[in-house]
C-alpha cells in the first residue's frame, strides 16, 4: 500500500483564500441554476458557506438554536443569522454588517421577521433555494416564499463541497492528526477491566486539549461477537454495527471495532481500527488482517481520478472471493469533509447503477472501510482516509495498525 | 446518581406509555392519521429507543413513524438492541441511503394509501416532493406543533429523569470549575468537563461550548477559545449532559482570582435579577413577565432566550426578546421544566451568567439544581 507522500497540501491553510474559493464555487452553481439566494439551515451547510465555527450541540438543542446562512448570487459575502457565539475567527471571514441576530425559522413569528429581513436583501420574485423547509417557512406566503416547493439548496452545497481545495485538505489533515493523537492515548489505555466509557473519557479530554472544536459522535468501542448469530438481530441478517458504548468492562481477548471522529476548522475527521484487548492477535486474527490488507490493496490499485465507484466495489468483491466485504447497511467507502459521511458513497444501497455512474475526481477525500468477517473468530475492520489524485491516491493519515 | 449501565436498554415502559399516549391524543386533536418524525428527540419521545448520538442538526428524513389507528411504531434501526419489545422486528427498517427505499418503507405502512392527513416534524424540498408518492391522497401537515404540545408538560417520570441528568451535569461542572485558574483556555476547561462527564458513565453532552471568558468590551461576544484565562476574568460555564435522552443543564459564572468590589456589585445585581426571575415561575405567568423582571432589575435583556423548556432536548415554552409576540401569547403551566437564565453584563468587567432548571409547580418554583447559583 505504498503511496506518494502528501505533496500538494500546504502546511498551513490560508483560511481567507479557502472561503473566497468556496464562495466562488457556490455562486457559480447558483448562477448556473438561476438561484438568486440560498437559505441554509443545516449546521454543516452553514459552516461551509459562512466560515462560522461553533461546537455543535446535541440535536435536541441544535434544532432550537440553529444558525442560518443566506448566500446571495450577487454578493461575495454570505449573511449569517446566529443564536450562538461563533469563534472570533469569524471576524476574518465575514463583514460585521453581514452578521445578524438569531432567526427562528421554526416559529411563525420568527419566519415573519426573517421574511422582512430577506426583503431588504432581495428583490421580489427572487428565486430562493432552501436546504431545509420547516412548516413555519411553508406557512409563510409572502412573495418571497411563493412557490409551492422551493428549489433544493442542499444539492448546491453537495456539489460545491465534493472536491476539496488545498487549504481545505490542510484543515482536514490537521483534524485527522488531532483525532489520531487522542486515539494513541486511548489505545494505550485499553486493558481488561477498563470500561468503554473510560475510553470515551480519555478520548474527549484529549481532543479538546489538542484543539478540537467538537466531538461529532458518541465514540464506538464495540466488542464484536465471535459469531454473527451471537450479536443482535438485524434487518439485513448481517452484522449489527455500530452499537452504543456503555459502562461495560473490557475483557481480555475482546475484539474491539473502533469508530470515532471530531470536528476541527469546520471539517469532520474519521477513524476506524480493530484492537484486541490485552493480547496479541493469534494466527487466525492475523490471517483476517492479511486478507483485509489484500482487499484494501486491490481497491487501492484501481483508485484514481476517473475510476467509478463500481470499479472499486468490483475490485473489493473480487479480492474477497466473490462476496461484498462491507456491511450491507453501509458501504465500502464514503466521502469525508464538512460532513462525516458525504458523497461519494461507494457500494451503498443507492445501487449498482449509481456506483457505475459515480466517477471519482482528483481532490475528493474518500474513506474506505472494508471488513473481513470470519464467523467463529469475529473479524477485522479498519478505515483508510485517502485523497484522490489524477494518477492514484495519497494517504491522509499514517496511524499504525497495531497490534497487527 | 444512576446505577452502572452495561447494556443498551429501552426507556422504562411506564415512561414510554405515558409519552406515547400524549402524542396519540395530540394526533387525535389535530386529526392526524400518520405522524412521521425526523428529529431524534421526537423519535425518542415516541419510541423510547436510544440511538447513536451525533452532534448537530440534521435535515428532515423519516426516522420514526406513529400510526394513530393502531398505535404502531415503525423505526429506522438496522438492529434490535435497545429496541422496546412493543416494536416488533417487522417494524424495524434498516439504515438506507436510497430515497426510493425510504419511499417504499413509507408506502408499505398500514393505511398509507388511504390516510387523509399525514404530519411531519420537518421537511426538505426533496422530502416534500417524495411524501405525496407514499401517501397519495393525504394532506401533509405540521407535526412539530403537536409534538411541542405533547412534550411541554413533563410526566413525573420525566422530571425524575431530568433530576438525574442535572446531578450528573453538576458533578462534571464541579470538576471543570476546580480546574479554573489563570492560564487555562476555554478548550482545556471543556476537556476537563467532558472527561468528568464520561468518567461518570455519560458520554453525551447537550453543548460542547462549556466554558467561555465573558467579554469586557461587548455584552455578548467572545474571544478565541484558545485565549488563556487571566486574573479578574469572569468565566461562564454551560454544563449540560444528556442521560437516557433527558437534558440536565446548569450555567454558572466564576471570577478568576480575588473578586474585586465591582465584581461583587455585579454579582449582587445578578442575585437580585435571579430572585425576580425565579419568583415568576408559577402557573399562569405570561412569558413577557420575564422580560419585565429584567426591566425592573435594570438589566438589559440578553439576545438569547431567558426561558425555555427542558426535556428531551429543548421544549416550549420559549421566551426570547427575538419573539415578543410568541412570548405574549404563552403562559407557564404546572409541570413545565424551565431553563431559566439570568445574565447581567458590565462594561470593563464582563458578564454574570447563570442558568438553572426550574420545575413549575402549583405552589411555585422548585429548583432542580442543588448547587446554588447565587453569588452573594
């Protein structure tokens, strides 16, 4: 799996340039689609377009205090309506007259106020696209919200963010490094008698100390059953994963599937490995890892700009002896960036026709996560974060596979 | 303090039943036949099943469905761990990335083809176009309103759950406060809070913006999260955990080093404001009374809510200066749990901030926090 070193990623990102390039991309797509204004409610879409960074809250709180972005086709700076105190880095990327108080788009009164504010920014009859459409927005029948179903603004962002710029890659690499630095401390702590929640405690302490903006999911330290039939029932008849962490104590020999990620500079990281508690892997477990490596090598051999997702799934299936070496409710791989799982999805239930049509492009960041299941002896799963390049790929991380 | 939890378990049956009955009653009141839920807190309220915690908002997508005629629940879950036994296997639907599979799931729900009224707790442009294909004769209506009505008054079991969460938040807050000294950064204080929370067995925060140095120059702004705390700073803490789905939150302010006379005077102003606000927490109080209390104390309102409901995440009521008409139309009721916020800022000094969970009872306010927020 040798690859070229990370050659095209600057050591330090130029945040101003990153936002200018993003704004150009978003506004080019808006012009192409005849969209005058984008109204964005989704946390990650707001982060992408405005550069505002705040630590994400629980979703039950997040829905009540949701920053809103308004991107205008004829203004290089977006507007931000925010109930949270964003990081002071915002001052470098948004003019102060583009930062407003909160917009409550889940309340009729809040939508009324927001409609008046939009009317000052836009001519009547402007085409407005939304990523989310609350019932309160749907009830507002002023001229600004006249059409029955608005244009899908989320798709604009999905398209704009798929290929990462050099500055974005620098931010992502920094976030991945924080994650793996924290993980090294966690891995050192894994031992019989330690609870899953203790590993989480160590991880959370370390990521914030190292500069993370937020944790993005309750970390997974799943103890895998030796046989699939010993695990929970599933709709697929396959593995149940990821299962929630509890105060369960680890036992010598437990096979842990680890999956976690953080947020840094607006980007999400991803980490996945298999660890064994208090023991070295035995011969059967080493064989699982070797098989996993051979599958990963086969996929990496065909991974390059211009390859389709179907090329990757075919290589994986072939190397795995004719079976799909991934969990049917997930995928062989997924994109990573502003969201922890985003396009391109490789091998998902969107289907084979979609995989055949999805062409990888240089600058996409892909997480490959094949698994090897060896019923009776659990299995092996790790994740590799890659940058797609014109002639192949580059690794975004160098975390070791210990104890394998 | 909760017992050690080593299994993923559904919420208690009595709690689940009481919550579900409230939702079914509100569906009946709005004549809603099928309710489609995207928001995780609403799904937890109805189904009582813990699912993976993910930070941040998510766009609407069907994650849970409740059928009024039968009380049947359909849930997006690929496995049955933590799923209550009143949701059978054939009502569990695997994670999907394919909108056509979502459509098929909705289409196959009993009564989908003939349901006159289907409610959702949110929409996206895409789902707004998809839903009529699954429910060909239905009018699509607002389900978030009915969920808010169902959730605004807490059952006794819910109040117990909030008490437990508040204890956990307070314990983790004490750890973060004890780490407060000059030279620490906001991130480092957050790190201490998170470690203490997870060590106590709870790994899910309500907010990850745990500590901030209040600004001496601006009533609401903040500096970089990497700025070291300095002597004389007023540092605010927002400590919140989610345990069994329920929020426990407390907010406090601590002075770094010796309290100056001006700081003591600011804290005294805060205490006076707090007493006025707390006194308002009685059934029948209009929400605008909280704005009046700030006015009477001579303290400008902060831009954020001063009252909001707590439960599975945030609930109604909501009193914020940004929504004065909504506040004027709503009154407190017994059984509400409020996050009550007092915030007083002084130029050159910083802010005194405190937030406490308050239960509204027939006989007045009951503080659910045990560590006093009073400063003097």
